[in-house]
C-alpha cells in the first residue's frame, strides 16, 4: 500500500481507484486516490459529502459501467442511479452497494427471502420432510406462499382475508352522496366522476345515505356491473335528465365502478404505498379460516420437520432455529430404520441442514439471532436490513469487487461490533475491497485507509481533508481523536483555497494556526 504522502497525479496508480474532478452534489471538484483490497472508511460530519463520494460517485459509476454491458431489457430491472459528475475514475472494480434503504415495501418480503434461507428451508422440507402416509411429494415451490403452487387458495398467500362492508365504506350514513357519504371512493376528480355518473343513472345524490332504498345502496356498493354512460359535469340532476332526453352531446362518457370493486382492485394492484394504505382503512381483515394465517396450502402444511410444519419452523427465532438444526447438521439420525430404507434422505438432510447452520452462524454473529425467517422486511430497521444483506454477501463467494456500505454499525450493540469487523475482514480476505461510510470509532480504528471529507456540511464541505493510512494522522497537528474533530477540519480549511485540491503530503504538512 502506498504511503499517504504520495501526491495525486493525472496518471492511474496501480492498485488504486483514482478519482479526478468529482463534483457530485457538494463535492468541490476533488481528486483522491483510494487503495483496492483494503478496508477504506469515509468519515466526516453529516452532509459533508462522504456519501456523495462513496455512493453518488464511486458506486454510481461502477453501476453505470456494469449496466452498459447488459441488454436494455435487463437494465429496466435495476434501480439505476444518476450518472455521477466526475471527470475520470480509473481502476474501479465492479461494486455492490449495501445501503440503509429498504426499497419498495412489500408484505411478501421477509428475512428468509432477503437472506435466501427460505429457499434452503423449502428444499429441506421438500426433500427431507416427514409426509403423511399416502401423500405425494410437494416440490420446493409448493412451500412458498408467493407461488400459485404454494399459496393458500382462500387468502392467496397473505394469511388474512379482507372483508368490505357497507359500514366500512360509508362510515357516516347521515351524509348524502354529494356530501361524500361514500368515503371509500377516490378523492378529488375520481370521486366526483362517480357521483356524476350516479346522477346520470338516476340515483338521488342529495338524500341522506341511510334514507336511500337498501336495493339502491347495495347496487352502488357491491355491483360488478360497469355501465358506460354520458356525463354532464356541473349539471343539476334535473338538467342532466333533460340533457339525456334531448340526447345532448355529453362532456365525456364515464364508466361506473362499484365501491367494493374499486377498493379491492386498488388494494391488489396499486404501486403506491399511500394509496394502498388509504383503501385498506375501508377493509376489515381477519385471520384466514383455511390456513389460520400460515399462508400455505394444506398439502404443504401437512409436511413436518423436527415435528413442525414450515410455517411454525419459520416463526422460530434464528438462534432457536440453529439449535434445532444443529444435530441434523452433525449427522444425527432419529430413526435408524428410516435411514436404512432411504439413505439418500439422510444425506440430503445432513447437507441442507449443515448449509443452513453455517449461514445462520453469520447472522447470529452479527447480533440478529432474535429475528425470525418470517419477519417482514418493512418492520426491520435500516441497520438490521443492511446486516442481513452483508451476511448474504459473505456466502456469495465473490472476489475482486468493491463493497460500498453505509454505516453498517448503525443500531448494532457495542458488544456485536467485533463480529461486524470480523465479517468485514472476511470479505477483504476473500479478495474484495470495502468502502465504508462510518462514524463509529471502533470501525474507524480498524481501517487500512481513511478518507475524511469536510470540513462542514453542504456548501461548506465537499473537500478531501485527509486521505491515507490511519497512522498518518499522527502527523496532522491539533488532532486528539482522529479523524473526526471539527477543529482539525477548520485548520485545514483555513489554508485550503476553495477549489484547491491538496495532495495528502500537502494536507499533512499545511501550516497550522
């Protein structure tokens, strides 16, 4: 690894990622050389520009270069970052980002799916589970509530059934339709459109809902019919009926949609979390009477392992899961006769269980043993979700890539920081580089290289204050607890003209006040 005193040049350095003219967000046209195959920690106050350098520049450029090599169709499957503002980056390997973001929330995304442990568990139940006498094999996909083969036919794999009633859709029956008695209809134009269509159809929109005939109320709420009729916005009911008799040209043709149909269709198809939340308030949910909340078909729930069906098994804390699987991973056999009759089943059981236990060990080391496989990702903290992804990468067997992490110690108990550092060291030993945005001094102290960005946030930040091995900080005057003191940043900033890019040696040897 080169010494921190090595000046930045316009020529790429062997073994380094060289950045020239980075201007993403608040970065001040900076140059910096960052070693590969090392744990590099980016520090600085919030908003200083460290994430703009690590994620907005380095990771974004690595992603852009990769996506250039795939088909346009495949690119659509990625969440693409903006092309970074930078003159040149050399020596940049492929990158994997582990950020504190969860993406679009999904009720079907879980700890098991993020870590891929759910796939192994389904294989274990399919190949090594105990089946009822006479039942045929259930393939792995049949143990997933997210597939047609596995989802409970009553609740469609959600574990709950939803009922839409007159009371939920019309919470205040003393209001008229014009006064928006039907609260479940869309707001703004969408709801007004449906009210205008009812006027065309001859319904009384000015009588309190509770005084309308039940037959009319039921049709408005529950019909599956979708008549298309002329619409005259702004007309009174009388004017509308006269326009219809005269066959007056309407403003447009409108399609009526029953209120229940609107609620269920929106809940099932909308991509907007806010819209889904809004219509959900007009639905009453209860546990599915068929699967009792377990989300699977009865054929899958009839298969057990260690005395538990796969739903109950997935509800165990990961620590308990490892304890249950441990004996099987070690080759324990409960039934010698069964082993003799089906030796291949014993082999499959041992191999899959051993793989599960090894993967679980990493999660336990990262302090996540209290989670369960069925725990939904929307309920996880950003730190928990990032450590789940980190554990998965430890088993990916990738090498020669850059892992860009966003405060992996966030939410981590101090006692578990050592396990985090061990995990990061494992990735580095496998031949990878780690670029970590971090504030935790325990992580900072383990860095091979530090890049400190500042001195302040926003327009007053975005400069490289130090880039080099941690030992080099000893040569920087006024530093008591490297590399996070603002007073050192102020000292550097006072002697660095705006836009001036100091080489590490110049930064270290800059005169102090």
